[in-house]
C-alpha cells in the first residue's frame, strides 16, 4: 500500500507553491458560485467570473446570450487569443487580395 507523501500538495503536483495556492483559490471561488443550469442569474455571475479570469490571462472575451430550449437567454463565453485575432486579420488580408486579383 502506498504511503502518503510528506510533500505539500503543490510539490506533489510539480507546481510552484504560489501557482498551486492561486489555482486552489480560483477553484474555491468558482465552486462557491452557485450556477445550476436552471438559474440564469447564477450562470451569468459564473460567466462574468470566468470572463474576468480569461481576460486577466490575455484573452479577448465576450459574453453572448444564446437561448436555451425554452427560449430563455443564457450566457455563453466566447474567448480568443491575440493569435486568433492575427490569424483572422491575415485571413481577411488574403481574402481581400484574392478578391482584388479576381
């Protein structure tokens, strides 16, 4: 039978202590937020929390409403990286060149 490690959980996971503590704090906040699927207000609060975390990590974030099966608008998070923006701009430039050449 394996014996428990004397190392702190973050070290056992191979993570720096501050990174591990930040991750636990974030997961604690997220799991404390009530967001059952039949609670639009709770889902919206969770979407705002997640959007803020993603934006803090450099993503471009938007919260859009999509209707559920009963037509109730529910939040959907759309996030993209700066690389996605650059890829989109390159695609747009390619499309513009193709259109002017044709």
